[in-house]
């Protein structure tokens, strides 16, 4: 009986506890009602912060990029052509000189005296020749009157010819002496920039000196020699055949600052079998002297121009399992749009399908995007600024 009474009592206690729990839960739910009403309905996912840019329509250049080295079209080591004492230096290191400009002068006193001597010898020969010609006239008149023998006239004529040859020889000696004397004036063989002076005034210089006096290097225009993959040979041939020529731009080694623009001159006649590349040469005007011989540069060669192409930022093009795509913004929502890429050129990419001029595409913030994600367009801070796009023609309407 006692066991039955204890079991019944435990059951009543359990039921009471269960009923109390229900009452507490109901009260809590009733009290939380105003808070639920204040919160309102549950919201969807938060918008993703993204940076966007517009798709443009513009002429799109198809370019090939390579590393090149600047070369002077002309360079000459200025050497004396005769041995002598360097009497005067008339240029400054780094000076821009013109072709024919006097750069230095050798001591010319000995050569000037030699020239005076040979000129005096010529004058003596000329005087003897004039006398011999007068005698020949007299003898010829006497021969007409049979006053002298013909042999005497023939001898005089031979003497005149001998003296004429002596005068001609004197003329040749004078010309040679004048040339040697002119060598004492050392002039610039071409227009360009003078390098470092290698000999000072007062030194005895020789024509056999390998280092010479100074090196003159042409600085405007200059040449750039660079290499491109052999796969571009068809495009290079077409660019060379174009009447307008292929445009070439030279940038600093980082590819940032533009140093000069010019045209493609030629390509090598064979492919380098060790690297699979072909050498190309371009000529660039250099009036500001930004390009120096021996300088390395990043070279961009325009192979072809696509007029009126649809151009998107390269950072907007992503690659997925189905190929390239972009996130286009429509009504504050990111939509996945498959695209067809025509050509990529640095910060810009030309596309032939998927995007249209005027579309807004995401260039930063892709990592949290999926198709249909709401987005919030933000402007990047100056510290995080996006890379600047290359200068482009104005978008077409």
C-alpha cells in the first residue's frame, strides 16, 4: 500500500511541474510579442559592397608587348687622323653638337710650315715653266726661218712638258699637305650628344689610339630593339606591309611612364632558335631626350586596330567552368553574364558578346558575389584606388 501511495504522489508532482513549465513558456512568448512586432519581418541577405565601371565603345588597339633596349641609330668614336699635340678642346662633356662642329685642334705649326715650303717649290716650278714656254716660242720662230735645227726645238718642247709635270706634282704635294693640315681641326662626324672626354688638352695623341677623344651618339631619333614571340610573325608581316606603319610605344621598365612613340622599322630575317622569338626594330623621335642608348624599356607594338569595339575593364572579366563571364549590375542586383573575349590589352579587354556599351560591371568585390546578389556600389579609397586605365578616345554614342 505504501509503495502505491508513493508512486501516485510522484506522478502528481511530475504533472504539476509540466504544467508550470507550460505556463512559464506561454508567459515568455506573450511578453516577447511586442519585441517581435518591433523587429518586423525577417530581412534577406545584406548587399555586397562592390566597385563598378562602365563598358565603353571605342577603337581598340591589338598590341604585343616585349622588353627592348634603346640603341643609337648612329654612334662614332672621334679620333685624330694624325699624330700631334692636343692644343685645344672646344666642347663640353654632355654637350649637344652639330655635324661639322669644331671639337678640338692639334698643334699645326709644323704642317703649316711644310705647306708653305711646297707652295714655294710650286712657284719656282711655275716660273721655270713660263721661261721655258717663251724660249719654245722663240725657237719655233727661228725654225721657221731655218736659223736653228729642229732638234733644238724638240728639246725645248720636252723641257716645257717636264716643267708642266713638275708643277702638277707640286699641286699634288700641296693638296696632300692641305689635307694633313686640315686634320689638325677635329670636327664632329655627326650630330648628337658628346660623351665623357677621354683626353685632356696638352696630351700627345695618336691616330692609333683606340679610345679616341670622345664618343658622339645620335639621340634624336633613336632605335629600340625588342623581341616578340614567333607566333606573331603573320601579324608582324601585315603590320610592316601597312602604308601607315605599325605604331610603337616605349615605356619605362615598369610599364608606367611613356617615354616615346614611333614606328616599326623592320624585323629580323630569322627566328632565334634558342628562344623562339624574332627581333624587331623601331625608330622613335626623341626630342626631349627621355630615351638613352643602352636603356631597357617596355615596348608596345600595335598589330591591329579594331574600330568601334565593345571594351570592358579587364578586371571585370572572370573565368569559370563554363568560360569567361562578368557580373553586370541590373537594378541593384549582380547578374552573371557569359562573355566572349576578342582580345585583352592591359587594363582593357575587347568583347564580342555578352556585354554592351553602357553596361555597368563589377571590377572589385567578386569574392562574395553569386548570381542575383544585391549590391551596394562604393567608391574605392585613394589608398586602394583601382589601376588607371590607358588613355582612350572618347566613347562613341
